[in-house]
């Protein structure tokens, strides 16, 4: 029996179900990819990400968007981030890494991901968990 939180597929239009099925079939044949987009604000990272995301069935991990979403959803990491933001401080590297680590575990990131705005510092790059590093490098060393 399906859980009570599962969507009732009877309420989903057939065209939406077929579109999702076709998308999943297309994605099944795509190779796994891990991309990091680097560039200053306005350089086109946010413009190119959706195109790459759709073409290669990747999830787009934009730290700014993710921080705002975590704050809005009042997740434990979002609450800590909001405290820093309300004080006019930068969000700590540990919080940013935590949000990235959490997002990389989502099923939508199964085929890979695009990192947009991360890592911003050498410390952030060093703090990515070993399991995330394995996903970043496609192997564990």
C-alpha cells in the first residue's frame, strides 16, 4: 500500500504522467555528470544551468537559491542560516556545505549535478564530505 504522503496518480493528468515517463526513459540512457560552473555574477551560470540540467538530467544546486529555500522551509540548517543573515553575517562554510551535502542525496541528483556558486572558498571545497567527494569525483580515493 502506498504511503499517505504519496501523490494520488489518479489526480495527475495523463499527459503529465506520459511526459514524466518519457523524461525518465530519456534520462536512463544519459551518462552521470558532475559539473561546477565558475564565473562572476552575471556571467551566465544561471542562464546556462537550466539548459545543461535538462539536456543531461542533472539537478541544479545553486547555493543562494538553496539557502533562501532552506530559510523559507525553516529547516534546521535554514534556521541557522537565517540567524547569520539577520545579524548581517555571511553564512558559515559549515552551513553551506551542509546544505549542499543534503541536496546531493536527493533522488533528483542521481544522474549528477551542477554546482552553481559552490564552492566559493577553499575551505568550502575542503569541507565537502567524503561521500560527496566520491560523488564529485565519480570515485572514492
